[in-house]
């Protein structure tokens, strides 16, 4: 029962990662005329993704077969680095112009690459998962 619940949660997390990146965040910036408000909303949604990913990773640690979830742990770790490292650098760069020689746009690019890498890791995990 718990393994079936975990599989559903895993697929929902992977799908929500992709949908946030491909449809939700772009739609926010398209539909919201105030780019700052759209950015605040998108930031909050990406934060929720991080906490969801960490919760799934902790649950995976508690289940048998936790070694097969390596890509999931890596994805959750990338999201955590993004949340508590890159996001802070983006905030400071936005306020002061640059952090470590990189401006807001460059940090945003780093963030996007990390998030996309997490998405690809989850795709790989789902692809290789045996759901029998």
C-alpha cells in the first residue's frame, strides 16, 4: 500500500516539476502584466516544488529499495541548492547588481539549468522505474 502511494507521489512530483517549468511559470509571466508579481508567484511555486521534492526524498529513505531512488535524491538536492543558494544570490544580484561577478540574469540562468537538470533526473527515474 505505501509503495503504491509512493509511486503515485513520485509520478505526481515529476509531472509537477515539468508542468511548472513548461506551462505554469511562463503562463504567469504572460498573464500577469506586473512582472514583479509574476516573479514573486513563480518563486513561491518553485519553493513549494523544493519542499515537495525533499518530502518525497525523505519518504524514499524510509522505504525498502531506497537505493533505486538515486536520481530522485540528486534532483531533490539540486532543488535545495537552487532554493537556498542560487535564489539568495539572485536576490542579492537583483538588489546590488551582481554577486560573484554575475548579474541577476546570469544567476537566473544558473537556476534554470539546475531546475531543468532536476527535471531530467526525474524523467530518467520514472523512465527506468518498474511499475509492475
